């Protein structure tokens, strides 16, 4: 028994040294993240969001942050008059004041055309990565599929990715020669490549909720996913066998904070904690430098959009705004039917005095109204639901040119092959004129 007694202290010492080595290998990395801020420079009707207040929350969190990285998961532009009128560039210039460490593109960053999306990447003072947008020859749209950042001694590879549904979320002329390759395959490929250069892999993706689940199922090669595109945010991080996916609420209403304890030697996450921070302008002042730039650019468009339009007797939800737009389309074009995709309605109409700005916020896109003639039997079910239709009679249907180009996509007409030869007025202008004539919306 004596040899065993002599070996016992040695074993304890070895275990203690191993434990100490593990502790030395653990380093903290904190990821602050936003998504889908959509050019909402000013606070929303509920007092949340706004670039100045978001900047204030970001800066406060950075003061108490170890190994801090600030990431953005796409859709910086498209959602306010400044973005629409100036094609997004001022929004990226103001967003530079957030001091992002890395970002990726969202589908709406292509709304002003792929050439403009390239300009966004040039204007941004932070690197942007997208791993799965290529042209016909396989050349990447972005300069790099991933970026390696250093945070508290930890090499963090940020792999950017775009939803596979990009082709149904943009007009063909806006995408030009660019298309997405398989999201899962691109992430798998570049995560494996980056692993040799990094201690931690983070996928920064603008993707659907189904695609989030697909990436979570990839295995230990993708331990962390920071997502955007779905605006709702999530109440708790989604977890699969120790891997996690996080997403904050859109329009700058929340900032996500993911604190990771990284085992550098094992290239794994030892533990983590995630929370969402409300961006409430009613309880915290905005950053003065950001507020100054927001005021300057809002001043450039105020004479166009801050004009009285009509009075809303009550607040109209997005679903109700959709129905108002369809009514306006029918009446303005004299069509029998009209369809507006729910995803194209970007805001409510508040109770009280409406400004032209409120319509621009609800309909920021430069879409046109198009009209087609179809037999009753050809009309999509989403249009005719609950209505008596003569299958042999000819009817007119008004939609946006975006819907006409993507009529087969989810949330659209659910069909294909419908031709809309007649082009009408710009949709937003038509809605503004219609609302003005109503005087009071009830």
C-alpha cells in the first residue's frame, strides 16, 4: 500500500495542474449584436429604437465588456425616407458611428441594385463577409467569406451567410448576375477552412427560421450563430447539443449580448449567457454625435415627407394597412381585385395626424403597380378567397411589380405564369394620393 500512498499526492498535483491549465485556457468573448435596423434613424412610435439611442446602449455595454465584438446581421437600409431618397448611403455613413467590428448583407441591402450593395461595403468602415453569393463563374460577391477577429486573445472567425431565398426576395434586375449557393454547404465549407485559423467559429447570417434550425444541426463545427432577417427576435437562445443561435428584435428595438467562455485549447464554448437589452429612448438619452447626423439627414427630407396628409381615427395594424393598400390599388386602378404581400407592409399607421412620412415608413419600396387581365379560373386562391367567381369571366388584378416577379414565392400569389402587361403609377405615390383624398381613415 505504501507505493499507492506515495503516488496519491502526485495524482492530486497532476489533476490540480490540469485544472489550472484548463482555467488558463478559458477566455471570455462578448458578442454584441444587432440585425434588421432598416434605416430607422428616429425612434418608433413606441419610443424604442432610433440610431442615437441604439448607439448609446452599445457604448454603455462596451464599457462593461470583456473581449467585446459588435456584429450586424444585415439589412441596414430600406425602411425610412432618408434611405429611399438617397439610396441607403447616408444610412451606412451614420451606422459607421456604431463602430461595428464585422457585418454581413441582408436581402434588402440589394433593393437599390447590386452595384449599390457594393457601394455599401465600400462605405462601411468595418469588414463585411458573405460566403454564399456568387456569379455565374463562382466569384464571391463579397471580398471574403469570413473574417478573423481577435478578442481577448481569442481568434474569432465570423462566417457571413445569406438566405437561400434571396431570389424570391429581390427583383431580378436588382440581383443582376448574382445568386446564392447552398447556405448549409457554404457554411460547412468555410467553417472548416476557418477552423485552422481560429479558436471560435461564429456564423453571422441573414436567414429564415428554418435555415437557423438547419445550421444548428450542422454539428460542433458551428457552435455559435448570430442571426437576422426574421424581425420578431426570440425570447430565449435556441440550443442544440450545446450549440446556440441568437437573434434580437428588428428596427433597433433591442441589442443582443452573448457572453461566451471559450476553451481556447479545445476550440469550444465552455459556457455562455445571452440576454437582450431594450433600446428605450424614453429612459436613456441618445448619443449626441449620432443624433446630430440623424437630424442633418432627416432635415434633408423633411420638406418632402413631413407634410400633413390625413387623420387616422385609430391606429391601424400592419394587417389593416395591407387591406387599406389593397383598397387603394383597386380604386386607383379600377381593378376588380388587388393583392399586397403582407411582408411588404413595414409599419403601422398611428392614430391622429398622419404625415406623408407615415406612408413612406409603411411602404418604403420603389415598387410600381401593375395590372393584368385573367379568367376567373386563373385567379390565385389567395385573391378570390371567400368571393364568388365566374371561371369564364375576365377580371383585372392589380399587384406590385415585386409580387408579379416573385408570384410563386411564399407569402405571394402562390402561382406562376400570370402576365401583368399594364404598368401603373409608383405604388407609394398612389397610396399617398389615395390617403389624402380620404381625409379621415376609419
